[in-house]
């Protein structure tokens, strides 16, 4: 079995930084964690990928092509579809080593995950190549510190979960950038309460829109609360404990290490000493 994280989320949510931090954490923990760059528009990242989609196609190629003339968004989607058409290239780059643990650093084009089928097809390829895979959805914590933004972020995460149909973990990135007051306020959203969310939205102003859609807001908040559909895990990349906790959660989701044999050497040596 091989293992993978599909690292996704809006542009600027910290996906590449997350991948770099986990790769370095793997080095420190003497654990092999590799990274694949799937963002054809990436300009810089602080890791060495084992495969880089830009070697196959770059978003700039689609924008400068005389026949295509795509814009940045259309070009990015075209690049992912081109990758799927040439999946043998990715398969050759990944190899077939057992117990691989690979992070796929994906583009920040949110529609790739919410309603288009390209990433779902990529997931199918990876599963066919014997990968146990989990989607890791990053959201910048600074954008969901009030009720309205929290509902928006939650709905985006839920849309991704439904579209990809694989085990899913939501992370709140950039926790280290929050003030102490904002961190205390965030606790109310980590265990969502529909009445709190509704009250927080109303604090933003009893506008005509808020009043008109009050029942819808309340229904969404209650749905989140009653069915535990979406939960967020705080991630502070400056905290070793936070990184370890997140990695342990994801490892449990993809069942990493469960097929390894139990080591009994220490117990056998203890039994032999007792016999003497």
C-alpha cells in the first residue's frame, strides 16, 4: 500500500508552505515524506519535488499558444486536464515503491475541487496505483473569524468533500498570525453552535439581506451543528506539537502503518532474561 495527501484549498491558503513543513518534519522524524508539485503556475516553493507538472506543461504555455490563448484560470484547468491525458508521465515519475508517502501540492483554483471532475479523475488514477488517499483542505484562519465567513468556508469545504468522495480533513492554516483575542474568538467556531453563528452574523449588521435570509443562515448553522458535517483542525506550522497532531490525524484517516508487523523483539529479549 502507498499513501498520499491531496493538499488543496484556495489560493494563498498556505498549501506549499504546509507541504514544505511536513517534508522537513519527515526529515527530522527520520520518516520519508515526498512532495509532488501539481500547480502549473507555481513560481516558488521551498521543497524539492519528486515530480513537477511544469516539466510537462506550464500555464504560461497555454496563455501564449496561438490557438489556445487561455487566460490564467482557463489555462490552469487545461493543464490539469492535459496531465490526466498524459497520466503515464506522472505514473513513471512516482514509480511503484511500496509504503510511499507523498503530498500532492495542488493549484489554488477552487472550482477544480468544488464541481469540476478533473481532480476526481486524478484521485481515481492514484487509487488505481495503490494509493490510500486523503484530501487535506486548507483555509486561511484569518478569513473565517466571523459567522458569515465561517459559513462560507464551511460550505466550500462541504462542497469539496461531496465532489471528491474521499476521506477528508479540514485545516485552519496560519494560526500563528492570529492575535490572542482572535484565537479566543475562534474557539466558538471550532465547536460550532448554530445560535452563536446566527448571533455573530447579526452583529455584522441587520441588513436587508441578513434579515431576509435569517432562516437560511439558521438552518445552515443547525445542519453543521447537528450532523457534524464539517470540522476544522487548527494548524500552527511554528509548533512541532501542532504539526505532529495534524499528521497523526491524517495518518489515522489513511490507515498509515496499520499493515506493518508488530515488533516483538523487546518482549522476546525480556522473556529470555527472566528465564535466566
